[in-house]
């Protein structure tokens, strides 16, 4: 990791009160522990990937970082400042620096605005640029993401899905963002278009030095895009490390199961995967009253008594590779 | 693996008419394939390539404004187009089952699982009373629904996404069909649940010998599940053959580029990028539909639609340069895609 992290998340927790039933009547059912003690850091120009299945809390982390919601506890530091304490101009500057690109390019762009206004709006809010200067800048960023500057006068419906995602990226980058939160940003795109957008993101990072938090469920895409990756299960990180290391030498039984479940690249890989596949049965339990001890223990093929009693913490298994499992020595080379 | 030919699709053509027939869109243009008992064929391609329309044409479930304009669909030798609506209704669910992408939309929220799973067995197989109950219980058991006696009295909203999709699978199997068409059945499922579901489908196929048509945009699913693969582009088949051959050495530049544009686990190799967009079906180029995006295109490519040429045993490719490119190694995996 680089010396000074750009974003540092420490012991982040977000609990939601569970529904009290219709119209708030009835007794409370407890809390949903969506994010429950997550720590990681992202350096300048680095891509950190968060993977995990539905409900593991990865999107909640994005919301907390974007300050759409306040954390229950824990701290988010951006460029040395506590994000929770930002107000006024400092908060505005933070919002300018950290921008988001969402999954659905059909839902994230206003259908009633022209591309020039969609991309230009952020400059109107955050800068004192003249309309002419804004128009020039819009042309520049459209060119940067591979669209033609003259397409600025069109409406979103006149673009394909991949082009719309380019517009969303242009909007995020227009005011010199330093970090993009990419929540499943390529999941809705077709295979050939997805490759175009992934390549574009890689190139923009190389040119601009912007950091990415990439959130996704497609393991191959995350491991391709990210320098380091964190694997989440029920609100906690169970493994963090260099993305190539984690995908080729996973140590946590959940990560092993997750990568063994990933689809093969070639038919021959399918046969190979079948032999070493870690049997994982059942489904992800509810984050409302998650299992005691290690949250994965009810589904874990290796679980023993300790796993249901004591919650494992992340320990170093290798240089820049951490996993949270009581049985770590047993898990080497299980994949 | 080899069995009797169950389904024989010959030169299928389907058109959509828009704006009162003033615009005709050929969504499927000359698609042919056969499916044997116990075989799995994957139909792959990007949005709008005609893979779903091909399936809807087979099932005679096309929306208003669309119609089959050519070709034949034979189910064990019977031409499905010749059947009356009533006879066709007997084919659907009974002889050809379907599993759709979104189990929340394909299950009725107002009926219990029992009512929904029993329906095909009740109508098509004529099962009643204890036999029907037994059938439903065994189906729910075969798709690994825990405590089926209790669960069958519950409603879809009480199930998880993976369970709902397994219920959809149980319904498709209810009347013991010969063919199941699965249209993106795992797109809405999580990775570990998807793996469980695909393994389940495979084991059900081993037990019943059902022929599977898998419609997907995910090449990983094809690698895992299919014997044969048909790659479609702009309504036409561009490459068709055994999965191992196509994935080992794709012979059509589009199929090859598609395979190489997928990120590989744990690999930082730059992705192969196909520039441009898929063509507008209402305004296809006169020649090969992929020609405007193809790195290997030559003048002849733009002049006529290339025919499917045999490039190996049971392996066809619709590229006039297939043989030449394979010889030059240009379309082989690992090559840089550029050409001299």
C-alpha cells in the first residue's frame, strides 16, 4: 500500500432497526447488521474491489462513504479529514472529490436533461466557471470517455447502455474527482460493451490518477480491475489482499467457496473446478441476527466448535494478505 | 450423450413489424440447430441478437406484431407450426418446459407452491389426489426444497431468490417434458447459489435425459453447462459447434473477440476490446453484420451475407475468412487480434 491512504475506513458499522411491522405497530425485531466492523484503506490511484453476495453490505459501505447515510459508528477519513465532521464548504469539496457511478445507466441519468446539462450541472454547483467555460469542459470530458463533444446536445435516450455509462463516468470526472465509487458499474452492460468500459476505466485511472472503489459480484471483473480486493460476508470482511493472490490462493473457506463457484473461463476449467470445488451448501443467512462466532460457520465445511463461539479477526497470512478464520493453517491450498 | 433428435430447428426466420408494417425487423434470420436427448445447447450473444426471439418462436409465444416467416421447428418429427392452438398448448409445459430469468415475475404471488408446481402434472399428466401430491413432493425434493411438506403450503414471497428459481425449475419439470428452454435462468442469482442451481440442473438432466436449451450472455455458463454452443449476432448464427472446439479455437472473429473480451480470474492481461456497437436490426449492412466492427474485414465482407461454412466436424462459422484466418493463427486465442 502507498504511504498515505486517500480514504481510510476504520471499524465502520451501520445497523438498521428492523421493521416494526405495518404502520410501525408491533414490537421491534432487532437490528439488521448491514455493516459490522469493516476496516480498509484505498491509496491514491489505487483500485480497491469489494466482492460479496447480495446483502453482504457492500452497497451500504458505498452509501456511508458517499455520506448518503451516517454510520452507526466507526470512522471514514478522506485525505486526512474525518468525513463525518465535514460541514459547509468542506462537505461540498468532499462531495466534489468523491463521485459515484451506479449500475443502471437508464436510471441514473435524468431523461429530461441534455447530456450537456447532466455533465455540466456538477460544474455549476462546484465551480464558478462561466457557461462558455462549462461547455468547453463538458466537451473535454466527453472526449475523454470516448464520446463526441457534439453529442452534448442529445438526451440520454438517444444513447445505448454503454454510451450512457460513459456519460455517467464523464459526469463523475467533470469536476476533477479524486475517487470514484463504482457500484456494479459494468454489470448491466453486454459482454463486448463491458470490455470497452472496463478498458476505459483502466485508461482513465492511468491518465488521471483517480482512485476507485469498485463494488461488484462478478469475481472475474473485480479481480481484473482491482489492485486489492476485500471479500465480504454478512457485513464483515473475511479476506483482504492483493487481487491476484486472493483469487488464485484464497485462504478463507468462504472465499474458497466463492471462487470455486465462479463460472469457468474454458470448458476444461469446468472439469478442473469440479474436482476441487469446496462444497458450500445452503444460503446466506439473514443479517438480522447473524450467526454467532464466525458468520460463515453454518455453511462452512471445516467448521468446529470454536467457530460458533468466537468471532475470528483478520490476521496476516502473507504479505498484504489477511483472512479472518480460526482454522487458517488448514485452509492452505484447498483450492 | 448422443440420443434421438428431439428438436430440429431449420432455417427459422422471425420478423417484427413496427409502425403498421412500414418497418420490418428481422430478429431471427435463418437459424438452424438440433437438440438431442440429454444434450445441452447454449445460445449466446448480446442483447438483441435474437436468442430469446428464437426460443419464443419455438414455443409459439411471440408477441403481437411478430411472426415466423420462414423455416420449420420439428419436435420429434412433428412440425409445431402445423399444430392447432389447443395442440400447441399441450406441447407447452408438457413436452417443452420453460424457465425464465426472473422467478419473482414467473411465479404467481397469490398461489401456494403446491398449486403452481402441480399445475402441469394436473393438466398434462392427469394426476389427481395422492399421486399428484406425491409428484409435487418428489419434484420439490428433487430441486432440494427443504421440508417440502411444509414449504409447499407457502407462497413465493416466503422463498429466497434461489429457492424461487428452483421452484420455477420444479414447475418446468412437473409434467416431465423432453426439452427445457432456460432463458437466463441464473442471471438474478448470487454466485454460490448460481453454482448450486447449475449443478442441480445438470443432475436433473442426468436423471431424466431432458434436452436443455440454455439462453445466456454469460460465456462461463456455456463453458460449464453446454455440449454445443451457437453464437448469434444480429439475428444470425455466426458460429455453431461443440463447446470445446469453439472455446478452444473460435473461428468467427466475433465469437473469438467475445471470448477474449471476458475478464479472466486472477489475470491482469488487458481485455480484448470490440469497438463500436451492435448494428441496428432495422438497418443491417448488406454484407456480414459484424463487418463494420471486424478487425479482419476485407472488401468482400461488405458485399454479401456470408454463408455458414463447415470448419470442423459439426462446427460451422459464418465468416468467409475462417479458414484463412485460422491458418494464419490470427483468430486463435492469445493472438493479438491484429493482422498483417
